[in-house]
C-alpha cells in the first residue's frame, strides 16, 4: 500500500463513518467527521502510524522508500492499521460530539432568543437602565438545526454552482462529475423543501414530535451534502 | 506539451479562479461552524440573525420552487 492508497482509504473510512452517524442521528458528529480538517489530521496520524509500525530498516536496501510495502514478518498485520485508523476516527468523533453544545447560550435579542428591551428609570437620580427581557424561551434546538442546515445547504450550493460554472472544462475531465451531481440535484431540492416544511411546522408548534421530524429532514440534507462532496472530491486531472 | 493539453490546463486555472469566491464562502462557513462546535459561551445576536435570515430566504425560495438554477438538472454539453 502506498501513501496515496492510504490517504484514499482514510477518506473512504471517514465518509462511511459520516454516513453511518448521519443515519443514526448524530448529525453534528457526522458533519465534524466529514470536515476537511478532520480528514487532514487523521491522514497525518495514519501516515505516521503506518510508517512507524511498517517501515523496515534493511541495510541491503539501496534506496529506502517512505512507506515500503510490508514484508513477511511485519510487526502488525494490515487489519490493525484499519483498526487504529478506525479507533482514531471514532475517538475524535465522540470527543468532538461531546464538546459540541456544551456551555453554549444564545444571546438575548437574537432571532432564536427573542427579547424586548425593558427601560427602567431611576426616579431618584434619573439614571436609565436598559435590560433585555426574554419574550419567549430561547430555542437552541432550532438554532442548532438551522446552523447545520445552513452549512449543508452551502456545501450543496458550492458543489452545484462550481460544476455548473465550469461545466465545459469538467465535462472534458469526466462526464461522471456532472452525472453524479445530476443524480443528487432533484433529491437535494426535495430534501431542502422537506426541511423547510418541517421547520415551519416546528416553529408553529415546537413539540418533541416536530423536533424529531426536523432532525430527520436535516439528516437527509446532510447525507446528500456528503454525497455531493464525495462526487466533487473525485475531480482529478488525468 | 500539446496545444490541447495546454488549453486544458489554462481552462483548469480559469475554473479554479471562478470557483474561488464560492469556495471562500464555504470555507468561511465551515470554519465558523466547526469553531462553534468547540467554543463555549455566547452565540451572538448577529450570528443568530445571519443564520436565521439565510435559512428564511432559502425556505421561501424552496417553497416557491425558486432555488438557484444550479440546483436544476440541465442537458449534457454537446
């Protein structure tokens, strides 16, 4: 296995993990797994681990290569590499998911924490105090869903727009780029419409059942956003 | 290097330059989103209002069947 294959393997594992997390309700964690910084960091870790455990020093080698193929009698079997990368990815995901949402507050007066200004005048000295008073409970759940949707929508928009703006050039590289995104486009449109409907329903009546429906609609958008990222990541110049 | 290859490389640079503004928007959003996963504390009114306004606009467009043209399937180049 060379370094390019290792990098590709790590990215495929992360894509699969992201899809799994999305399907099972961990939308925030899935978005983190699919972030470019995550892929870059795990690639660095994977390359280090592979070179540490698999690199053999042989005095008879004329030109040692960075990642030589494992010879018979290597320290660890290849399956352990997948295990190490998988554990690193899972650990990072759960760590990041645990960090998400902790100690977060919505500033009063924002769209998700509506408030009104209460002006108090001290009759003794005439001083004026202005306080924000909440007019309805802050809705962190809606904020989190909208923030995740905003990001996923932007990723889809970027993929579709870049492909459309550079269609002639990308078509020469591979017709599969347009075809892959064309398979996603109608589903993405429906998914965005479904999210907006679920959002309207939740805002009108913020019940748990409507919140569940909102999360489900968000997951579909995020899954399609991940698929569009995979489709555009295959752009290579041959 | 053949003329066809050179033309393809130049088109590649042009494509990259054209994609840069869209990618910049996405990179900024990604950075803000991932940063918000780790930072505790207050989510500002400005951040809330910006996200809410954008999602409202997308919702209105989606319900009206008026998403941007790049969301539609168009014929393959001839």
